[in-house]
C-alpha cells in the first residue's frame, strides 16, 4: 500500500486500531519533527543585511564589471528572501549557491578587493542564508523519510 493509492484500498486495509495508531504517530511526528520554516524575524535580519550590503557595494571603489555582477547578485538574493513563501528553502539555497558561484566567476575582483569590509560581509550574509536554507531543506527531507517509513509499515491492501 502506498500513500497515493486510492482511498478505497486503504479503507478496507485499515482497521480502527490501525487508524488510532496512525493518528497517535502523526500527532507525535508533528510535535517532534515539524516541517522547519525559516522565521520571519530571521528573514528580516538577512534582508536588512542584504540591503546594507547592496548599498555598500554600490558605493565601493571596484571595477564596473564586478560592481554590476555583484549588484545583480544582491538583487537576486533580495528577491529570493522577499519571495521566500513562494520559492521556499530550495529557492534560497539556489540563490545562495549562485552567489557563491559569483565568487568563482569574479575571482580576480574579489581577490583585489579582499581587504574591503564588504567582502567579509558578502561571505557572512550569503553563508547565513545558505545555512538557513540547508536547515529548512534538511527538516523537510527528514519529514519525507518519516512518511516513507510509515508508508512501509502500513499493512498491504486487501480486496
């Protein structure tokens, strides 16, 4: 039996005792392993840091190419944070990965500006965003594994 099987198959296979056990299990699972969601306050802090960083990069004495690339990256990161309810943790994770990729693409620019305060801030805020996204994705993956385990424990349908 699978969770996506028609309900009629489950109705026959599940006794009242099975349903009671599943209900208790679901309650316990929900209480101990809820789907992790990034708190609004965390997102506000990261968003504020991104806006500050974007302003600092805009004022930095760096090449036009590097500035343009980083400002575009800041816009992508801000969009991902502001649209978190739409893009979710995978969207934040993707935005952070792209921001780290920008370091490789613009390696020479980052190396020449490595002493500038905005460089450390860039690493800090992008790392924080990546950490938040990773925690949220990991929580979701753990929940999926728990559902899969429950699915395997259900008795097969009887017709």
